[in-house]
C-alpha cells in the first residue's frame, strides 16, 4: 500500500467510515507497533501527544459535522500521529519489521539538548544606540521626534504625542536567530517578527505614505488610513496596502519570497511585474527569474503557524523543516545523508529541540544527532 492509500485509510478510520476489514487492519497495525516497542518516549511525552492528537482530530471532525464512533484515545493517537507526522514515511514504518528500533543509542545521540527560542530583540535608535529588549523588561525607553517608545512585556510600542514632529528619525527592530518579538508602529499598525528578521521604520509617518523596510519573516495587521497607503519594501519588491492582514516570508536562504494575504487587498510590485492579491491568496516571487505566481488557497495554517506558536509542516522537505529549526533554535544543521521523503507535522514551538526531532524520527525516515549547537541529519 502506498503512502496516499495509507493516509486515506487512516482518514476513513478516524471519521468512522472504514469498513470492518479496514478497521481490523488499522488496529492490527497499531497493535504490531505497540508490541514491537518501536516508540521511545520521555516522561509524559506519550500522554501529552495522545491528548493533543485526540483533541485536534475530534475538533476537526466535529467541525466537519461527520459521524464519529468513539474509540480509545490511544487508538486515536496511533492513527492520527502518522497522519500528522509521517506523511509518505508512515506506511514504511509498518513494513520495517527488521533493523534497529528508533530508540537505539538515542541517549547518546541526544546527550545535548537545545531550548526553544524566546521573546527578545535589539532596537537600534536613529543615532546608532542599541537597546536589548526582552519580555521581562517594562518601561519607557525614550522619545524620538513626537513619539514615546515603550517596551511592555515583550512588545515594543510607539505612542504619538499631539505635538509637531521635530524631524524624521528611523529606528530598526531586529530579532536574531532564536528570538521573536512584537511591536506597534506609530500609526497603530501591529507587527510580529519571526526569528532572524528585521523592520526599519520612521518614528513618525510624514508625507503621503507609510513606508517600512523588512527582512526575514514579518506579519502585519495594518491600521486603515486611506489617505496614507502603507508600503512594505524588501529589495526590489514593493507591497502596497491601505489596511489589511498579511504575512511576508523573505528569508535569504529560501528560494522564493512569499506574501500571504489573510484580509483586505495588497498589490505586489517587482521590476515591472504587478499582481493584486485577494484574501486567501499567496504571491510567490521566484528569486531566480523575478516572476510572480499567484497561488489560490495556500495552506494558511502552515503559513501562520510561527505566529501562533507552532511548527506546522504540510508535505515539507527535511531541508525546509531544518531551515526553520536552525532559525528558531539558533543551531547549525549539517547533513550526513540525503532524505527524499516529505513530512507532515504539528508541534508546539516552545518544546526543547530533542522533542521535535524525536517526533520526526517516528517516521523512521530520518534521524538526528545533537552536539551542542550542531544538528546532524543522519541515515
């Protein structure tokens, strides 16, 4: 049975639409895995994953208003874990009756661990002064032009005073690898910065537009002001917007720049090319040929997972996954093997690195070794 058929079978089982023979097959599969002891769990990990998976699948199925037959939580988890984590590698684990279990030498491979990223950033003022921000610090940082700068529990806030601006001052908020942060611009627009990202902006929006420059990955909730269009600049690409919610992913190590629109409308401009996005569309700008492709119905949950505190991968290559891992955990990734399989996963971002890697290892398609800040992908 190939991966697509296996996933479809698990879906029917979860929805209560499987035939008696299919139900028997899935339950025998789970029993085989349980008896073989091919899963290795830390204290509380198995129960935590089972509870999360059961809750997630129940909510989704209830939302679809499809009939569901009750079953043991562990059986929900057994099937759903592979839907969420394994993708193309799920069924191969069932067939892998020979060879070493995943847990072999796991203590040696994971003797070092890395904690998750945190809320922290560096604010560079117009004069060049740098201020380290984190979620524990609260208070007024200072004043530039007619804006008061406040750091409040992990959020940088600019409040505009009712007085004449004394000039245009540009500030830059930067999140190094392993950090994320939030801010409120002088016009009230809200901004979220993923790890290894930055935004440069004036402390007062003067003139005929509100223009900022970004790098990395940034999510915007733009305050509406038809008289002052909001402009996001990244290299040669310009995003024009009046008031909307959208996400921009423009990491240097990614092959394409992606702008995903959740609400409102935006226009993407790049070297004479132009595309107008509607809600639920994504503009993909290939960095090699500068062409803009508009994608309908992108996986918005995957796009917005970072802002919602999760890793969510849908048919993702191991290279794509590990690029996110490197930025969030601030680690170096090297490869001792080539992995052609793609993966599906839904994991909180606040877990230690070993937890995420162990879940990926459940597919038996990839393994890892942690050595300080160096992660090696191994056969």
